[in-house]
């Protein structure tokens, strides 16, 4: 699977990028036909603590899956997004 990670208006460190890539690679257990994924990392303006936003587009043959989540950290948001995509993958396959 090809993975593109875009950090909008900041530079993500290598540990965060590696964390997200490893989470996405685990999705291939549920569907080994995943073509590519695009990840967008943003820090939203506002007063709230949950200002880290992770959006992921997942391209599989014939479909495009999408999920986005906010959290206090990019890692927590990435966990939630990957879990949402896993549920979408299982629905598509049934």
C-alpha cells in the first residue's frame, strides 16, 4: 500500500509518521487489496484541547473510504480513525 502523509502548516516528526504508517499497514490484515492512503494532519485553531485532527482517505478497488477524528494528540486521533476505517472495510466486504 502506498501511503502519503501531509502535515498542514507544521512539520510532523519521524516518530509520528512511523506510528501512522504502522497503524495503516495493520489494515491490510482486513483487506489486502488496499491501493493507497492519504493522511492529512492538522492543528485546528480554537480553545479546545482536542485540536489535533487526523483525516484519512483509503483507496480500495471500486471504493474510497474516509474518516476523520479530533483528539488531544495525533496518536489518539490516528487510533480512532484507523478503527473507524477498519469498521468501514468490514462493512464493504460483507
